[in-house]
C-alpha cells in the first residue's frame, strides 16, 4: 500500500516536472536556443521516418525469408496489408493533404485487413 502511494507520488512529480520544466528553462522573454529550434524543426520528420521503418521492418524480413526459402517462413499476407495501408495513406495524403484523415484511414484499413482478411 505504501509502495503504491510512493509510486503514484513519484509519477505525479515526474509529470509535473516535465510539464513545467520547458517554461522554467525557456521563459517568454528569453530567446530560444538555436539547437532547440533546430530540434523542433527536424524531429517531427525524423520521428515519422523512424515510425515508417519500424512499421515496415517485419514485412521486409518476411519477404526476405520467403525469397530465401526459409523453412520457418509463414505467409500471413507477406507484407500485403502493410503495402495496401501505405498506398492508401500516401494516396489520401496526396489527394486531401490531411494527415489525420490519411493516417486514420490507413490504420483502419490495415486493422481490417489483418483481422478479417489475412
């Protein structure tokens, strides 16, 4: 019981610190350091790139195993659901220029494909 209270207290303190620390380090009248501005401009793109690589790594490995004739290869769509979702995301984003719509629709299509089709 006491450990739970301590744990909740530490988590609450960590949350408060992470919320208020930027305002303490970078007050309104002070210029934001160039390095922080650089990170603010580049990290969103790096994060999206990292997510794309992470999401597509397993299908690429499965395709490689299929091409090499690995004994433990399982078909399970062989990257087809991921490919369909990527095409839908890219097409919707190119057409509508709406990130929320394209990512949401791609996610829904992907989930339907892996749950109902493959």
